[in-house]
C-alpha cells in the first residue's frame, strides 16, 4: 500500500525507516498535544504570561512563522505574475511550508486566546478599526487560498490520479493558479502589513508606536518588507535541509542562489528603510511622546545591542553576503546569509513582541522579564513537529520537486 | 481637551495624592463592589485582578530623605483610548453619553491585545477560573455580572452603580436626558476623601475646578491619551511621576526605584 | 408526471438546501445560541437575587468599632459600607471592615466542634460530637472545683468590656475562683499605663487631637488611618504635628517636625523632653514644680529622676541632637494645649509601660488634662455600666506558667497580636486543654487551641461594642445581627450555660443567651438612666440627646437599629490624684534601666546584626484571619507587606549580600522564620521591619503551613517579655530557596 502511494520513478526510503524518522517528531507533537489539552481544560494559568506580558512565546512564534512563511505568496507572485519560472522548482515546497506556517499559527492563536470557543467572534463582532481583525480575516482567507494551492499537489498523487474527477479538478485548479497567486499575494501583503500595524498603532506603547504613512504606521510596510526578504531565504534553507536529510539533489543550484540573491536585494532595501524608520522614531516620535530611546535599552536584558544586532548582524551582514553574486554561488555563504536573514526576521518579531511589553511606560514601572512555561514550549514544539511531519508525508507521497527525477544521481535515505 | 459636542455628561475622577495614605480601602471596596475574584494563593505575581490598583512609588532617595506616595490607578478612561481601536471583537466601547470606556466581558475572546495596548497596565486578565470559597458567592453584588476565565476586565467607573442611579432617577420621574449623579465604590469608601468623582462638564462643578488647579497632573500626558483621571499633589516630585521615566530621571539625577 | 430522482438531481437539491438554509434564520439562530452559551457557563458564580435593603451595625473586626451599613440582597448580607457622619471613626471604614461580609464564609471557618491532638503526627482538626465534648469539659471543671483548684481555670477575654465579658466573669466566680484575664493590645496597654498613674480607679484616658494646638506623637500612623481617626493637617487648620518615628513613614513626611529617633529610645526621649519642661521651659510654673516634687512612697520624685535625662545625655543614644530635643520641648510648652500620644506602631504590640508612663507624664506636665484640655478623661467601661465586682481582670502575663487545666480564649475577635506560645505555656503539661471560642481555625485563639467551639461569626448575632481604648469620647453600640447564623454556629453565652450545667452547677437566670440579652438591655437602661450623651441614628444621620429619651426601651430600640451612644469625656484628673512615678514610685528604677534604649536592654546573648521592629502595615494581628479579598492588598498589589516579607533598606540588605526578593532566614534568640527580602528605603540603616499581620502565602488557605512557621510575636519573644516590638536578629540568605 505504502509503495503504491509513492510517485513512480521517485526513490523513497523503506517504510520502517520513514516511521523511525517520524518518531521523535511524533513525540514532540504529543508533548504539544498534552500541553494544549491542559491549556484548553484549565485555562491559561499554565503559561508564564501575566498581566504585563499579555503576549508571550506564542505570539512571537506566530509572527515569526508567518513572516518566514511569506515565501509561499511571494514566490507564487514571482512565478505566476512576474513570470520568473525558475522558482517553479521550489514552489510546491513553498506552498506546503506556507500552509504549515499559517495553519500552525492559527492553531497557536486558538490556544493563545482565553476563550477559544469565542474565536469566531472576530467575524461575528468584527471591529473594522482593529489591526487584529484585518490579520484574522486575511490569515483565514489566505489559509483557504493555500489549501486550494495545496490540493492540486495532493491530487497529483499516484493513487488519487486514478480517480477521474480528481484529475479534472486538479487540471481546472491549475489553470486558476494565477488567480489564486494574485489573490494570495494581495491577502498576504495585507496581513503581513497588519501584523506590523498591530504594533505600530499602539499609541500608548512608545516602544512599538510608529508614525503613520497614509492610514498605516511604518511597521505595516516594514513587516511586509522584512517578511518577503526572509521568505525566499527560508524556502532556500528548507530545500537545502531536505536535500541534506535525504541526501538527494532536488533542485538546480542556481535556483538556490537566486533565492538567496532575491533575499539579499530585498533585505538591503529593507535595512535602509528600517534605519530611516529608526532614526525618525528616535528623533521625532519618541520625543513627541515624552520618551527617549536610550531609556528602552537600559535593562540587563535589552541593551543597545538589540538595536545593533538587528541592524547589522541580522541586517547589513546578510545583505552584503547575499547581494554578492559570487558569494551566493558558494553554499556556506548562502547558508550563512540565509540563516542570518531568517533569524533576523524572527528576532525582529521577538523584539517587537517582548521588548514592547518589557520596557516600562510609567516612570514607576519596572523592567520585567518573562520566560515561557513548559506548556508554552510544548505548544511550540508541537507546532514545529506538526510542520516537519506534514512536510515529510508530503515529500514522501507527493512530487514536490519537478526536477527531482532528472537530478537524481545518488540514492536517498528518505 | 476634546469633548463630545452634544454630550452633557462626561464622568471623570480626581485623586488627591496628598490626601491618600495608601490604606488600600479603594482597592478592596472596588473588588467587593465589582465581584472581582481572587486568584488562588499559588498564582504568580502580577496575575491579580485589581481594577483599582494601589501602587506605591518612592522618590528614589535613601533614609532620611526617602518619601513615598501611593498612586491609586484605575482605568484612566482616556479620551483617545489606546485599547478601543485594537479590540478585534468590539468588546471595548466608549459610551459617548458618559465618557466611560466599557468592557464587555461576555464578548471578549481573550486575545489580550488591549492589555498590550494600555500604557497604564489598568487591564487585567482572568488567568484562572474565578472561584469563591464555599458560600462566598452569596456575598456577590447582583448589579455586576461575575466574569469567566479567559477574558479581560477593568474599571468601568462602577457602571452597576450608574445603572442603579439611572433606575432611581427614572423611578423618580426625572427625564432621561438629565445628568445622573452617583459615586463609585472607591470614592465612597476612601476614608480620607482623596477621590472626587463627578461630571466634568457640569458648570461650576467640583471636577472642572479641581482639574484646573496648578497641582493637577495626569499620567503620561505626552502620550496624548487624554485620561479622565486627574491626580493632584503639591509636591513637585510627586507631580513628576506622571511624566515618562526619562523626564523623571532628569528631575532627580538618580534612578527612581519603582515599587 | 413521474418523479425521476437521479443522483445529479439529489446533489442539486442538497446543494440548494445548503444555500437556502443560509437565507433562513436557522444557522444564525444556532450561531447566536452558541454565542450566548459561551457567555453563560453554568459554572460561573451566581450572585444572590432579591430586593435591596440596608441595615446598620457596628464592625467587630477591630476594637475601633466603626459604624457599618450592611447591604442586603434578600436575606444575604453582601457588603459593608461606611456610615456617613458616624462619630466612631468619622464615618470611615478600613479594608478589613469593608470585607466584613466575607468573614462568614472564610475558608478557615470551623463547621462544628473541632478537636485536634497537637502531639499527634497529624494534628489536623476533626469534627467531634458537641454534647460529648461539652460534657467532658464540664467534668474537668467539676474536678478542678472539687479539689479546690478554681484558679486552674481561666478565660482570656480579648475584647473586655462587653456584656459577654461580664458573663465570663460571673461564670468563673461560680466555678470557684477562676481567673478572668485580658491580653492588652498596644492601645489597651497605653490606657492601662495611664490608669496605673492615677490613685482614683476606673478612669480611661481620652486623648483628642482635635482639641490640641500641638501634637507630639510616638510612632503611631496618625495621618495614615490611625484607628479611623486621622489628624487634620496643620495647613487645613489642624494641630502642629511632631512625629517621633525611626522610619520615614507617611506620617513622618507629613508632620511639621520629624524626630528620627532610634527605635527603642522612646522612653529616654520622652524623659528628656520632660527634663526640658521641668528644668527650663516650664520651670516657673508652680503646678509643674508641684508635680515634679511630689514625693512617692520610695522617696523619689519626678525631678530627681528627670535630672538624669538631660538632653545632652539622651542625645547620644537616641540619634537626635540636644537642640532638637530642647526645641521640641519648648515648642510643646509654647503650643499648648498640647497632646502627647504614645502607642507607637500597634502591630508590634505594646510600646512598653515605661514609655507610656513617660509619655503620659509629658501630658501631665503640659497640663490640660480634663474636659477642656486635649487629654480628656472618661470612666472605664466597668464604671460606666455599674458592673458588680466579679473576679478582677488580670493580665495574661500575670498568670503563672503551667498552672491551668482549662484555658478558654474568647476569639470572636479574630485579630489580636497574642503570642500562641505564651497561651500554651500557661497550661499544666500535656493534659491542659486550650479551648477557643472562635469561628475560625486560626487567628489569636484558633492557632494555639486544642478544641474549637464554633461560635457565631461577626454579623450573625447581637453583641455590644464598648468604646475603644484611647477613644476621645465614651461610646457604646450594638453589633446587630445582619446575617442568618450558620446552622453549626453556637451562641457563646448559650454554650457557656451548657458547660456550666455539664460541670454540675445549676445555671442561674443571668447565664445563657437570655442572660446575655438581659445584660445588653440592662446596659441600655444604665445609659438611659444616666441621661447624658447623645445617640447617633445612622438611618437619618440625626443625633438625639439621651436626656430626651424617657424610656430605656427607646435607647435599646435605637441600639438594635445600629445607633451609637456617645458622650464627651467629662471627668477630670486632679494633680493630687496622680503619681508620676507610678503607685509606689517604681517607675524611677525602670526608667533608669532604659536610659540606653530598649533594644540594648533586650539584647540577647548573641548579638544580632539587625534590629528587628515588629509592626507596620494594616497588620491587625499575628496570624490574623482576614477576608479573602484582602489578597488584593497583600498578594496582588503588594501594598501591604504581610508577615513573610522583611523590609530592610537597600544598603543594609546589600551589605548582607541580599538582593530584593531573595529568600532569607531571619533568626532571633526566640526562633526563626523564612522571609522574602523587600527593599524599603524608608528604614534607617541596620533596622529591619516585619509585619505581624496575616501571611499572604496562606490567605484563604489555612491548610498551608511551613515547618519553620513561627508567628511574629513568638519570633520576637512575646511569650517571655511583655514588650516584644524590638529584637536583635540575624539575616542570612536561604539556600534551599523554597520560601
């Protein structure tokens, strides 16, 4: 049965080895499941969040994985709308990674809210002024788009192709993919932006608050920009990891280099915008609200190194690496650049979520720190494990890399 | 100060910090009036529900120059409330006819975005299932609905008492448009008369006069949230606690130690 | 026409049905119901329903006895609010009183006669048979009586002066000479020190800051909720306030002059001030000279004692300069009528009889004792109510250790700083039985008890509330019953009658519940027949002269509705009726022994690096039972420190290598306790303070207990010495970290 599901001509490892590979991830998923059960049953007191740290590990996770999952819409946009067909080699991976990231984020959010049974109130009693409403609507719609994009990949499975209706559906969906790529890009732009807007509109939290451009704060645009910078890098890293784990060549090297360079170009422009934004924030926004940026970087936990790290080590450095044509041809440089870019965007989301809550607003507030509880880590582990498991199953039973058959020179393990 | 063009009522509070001695009566009176639950003893710090938080603040100096003040911090009912526009489920609303920022716990889905938005930390989350020791629910106030776990809550200027006052006014046949006078629990209970509550739009009323005094200040005024809670003190160092941290440090030369 | 049902048409029909149903109310109704369901879970607490009404009563949670407006929903007593215009505490109520409605449902309430074997491995409370227990206790009393050992039975009354107090005394008299004892708190001890200097009996001091131009105050938080009677600031027309306080408290900061005297130096400071008055400021005053030269039995005079307390000699040990002392004394002399108040931080127990006597002497020297002065004098409660003489009240510390077979403690009042250890020591070996008449398994009475009789909780029965010690006026009111009594609760007088019957005596008519009610009525009658004073009616805020009340039932009726009788302090204490050095002049030697300050005198063999002060905060009592909602102050906002937090200045703590929030072990010569370090820069160097109040870690959860649990009075050695507010202590970081 297992063999019959695997695509013709693709070399996949034996079922027992595959199950062995899944085992640790299943254990992590079980940890996540146990944690989620506890949280649903007893409430959020199992976390280490409190009245000050209203947001914690999960919001950082959500923001980070949604930013990293941006490769799905951005590569779709590049492939179908900008007609850069070389990215078609990794597009299926991008769609699945995107699906994993977005569905994982929604599951985490469902655990994070205090009243999950009322989560649908975001639609029922929607407040159109709330950035979070915008996020909720766009993420939900975009997840549907991703699902639609995922379906044709699934329908190409060897067994499913024997069902006549499936083939027709797959063919029809495929024709519509341009439309979905367009819709997806539009939705994604909005929710990446509104996620940034969520922080930028906090006029009571000077650390996060940013001046508006049009009706949106600058973070709206910066979050889009940083997400599309990191998205291609993340897809590139994932592809490399898959190649490494399976010990197979799955895509042409030049595709990886172009992904890296795409990141580099976007990241360098992002960093310019980010620096400009930071300067305006320090010189105009904060004094206007009676604050001084130096105050925010005075604690043991968040020193000025935070800003330095974000702009240089996670900004300028990967940008210089990935912009260089020769360096992106060399795998170690590509990996370093890609990793720093991805980590940088996650770090940016961490800073916006946690430092915003950590720094004092009133003169008599204390700097506070927070460390997640076992259950919070459990949910994070569960989400990561869910992603790995879903991707592994997809890789085993679906044809994710169109060039795999031609490129295969060595025997794989997965 | 922005006011609502047609409204004749805008409730506001003035707290005289020179009269406050930090006894915490307002805090307890509020909890009793509004059925605020008590988290279990094993609850982490900073997981309490203190609609009227009483925070001790000092001048950062050592004995014998050390001075403290207790600042009661209810929801500031900002004119430009940072919490209203963030709520995805419209569970936070400004009542244009009273100026009160209301929280609808039965609609709140517990995303806590409003808590992240509030610079005064005046919003609280029900981390635990609100439980009362056996029989104690018999001492709950029927005018205020008890909340459930997983929702945010905060001061609403004793809306239950406002409703009672309106019922009374209606029973006495007074027109509905006429402003209603009432006293929130904290103002009633304060043994030192430090809390004044009333309609700031009332011509010649006590609130308007107190708000104009030179010793009046608000918390984080520069943020532009325009709180409806005003503080009074004749002590310059106490007036400085309303400023942001930096301004206060400049006024002192020494890092303040918040309580 | 035939019905041709194909698969396609079925699918079409189903699709149409789905689309169509969206246009029907059905899905929307379901959504709406789902929304309502999430808002009304069945396990959300349901408040009582019913008509709103109010009753007036008196708070019984501390001796002040503030007026209280009870809000009732149907028959449920839901909350307590202050009574505007009430003379007891200027119409205010503190957080304890506000939470009074919760006291009936306190988690530590005992739901039956409870007993425990303290020696057993598992000393948990077990509900036992009430009648059998009373019978057994009665036989014990009978046995004591038959062997002529009536004095091995004692009752400790933590709220003397009530109708119930009289019933206790009469009960003991009938048991063949049992001991009636009190355990004076700081205020009662201060009043007792005053009474000890008068040669005429049954007087109580009635200081009234409102009548003074200058007030000198030793440590009490006069501007911070001092027994509900705040002093009006000088700027607002109140007296000039001079505060003697080791710490930079709110009262110190708001005072017109602050004397940061070292803790323990109160007696020498007061005597140095008296020295300046006698030898300098009022040296020309014949009255002052007569008082100073009044000879005592042992030949000493106030003047000879004061000669040893020149400001120059006192300054070194008190941390004050001679000039500060001189200026203060002159300011007092110039700012008459002046009032000097003692008491100190009441959370740490009595200030000390020597200190209090020195402070009352200052008042005597400054004159103005009597109806027109700042220090009024009123009759003691026993005199007010013409009580027949029963066994005289003795202080708990006067009962010899190991002498009692049965010790009954009236704990209807949950919070009094009494040493549990001291109570246990009075018992004769392991067979001695400590019986608490208390609603709670905890607090002053419940903590050391072997047996708890579950009496009514506050608000469940009618009880009288006499004027608190140091009140400016005489007063009397009834705490009326505002709540339905718990079915398991006992009336203390009723149970006492059962016990008396079980001990083989015939209960006379003045015993039992009806006897208690008769005594309440009798007291109302006495006040009515005296014809002086006024009655404040909380329902309308009006005050009526008692003289206008023709019938004793009128006054009793008013009291039953929550009214308060009060009367000006009309008595005078003539100089000839005063002994400044106490009866027999014994104070002279005791003062001289305190010349270096109390802390040094009390220093145990091992020198502690810190001087520990007990008290601070709301601190009603050691191990006090406080309503669950008080968690808002103790745990949730950290406003009140509680008895597991040690306040110490940042500099001192860092010198000991301790950071804020660190768990540490506090060791005195009497015990040790695990504490959390809390920086409090209002304290002088090398001084630490711990509140004798409730333990925030335990609030609402009496079952929790730590191995190294020592109540603050016992930690400070209250079992061994009457004044325990200061003790030497060592502080070390606790490395096991499970505080």
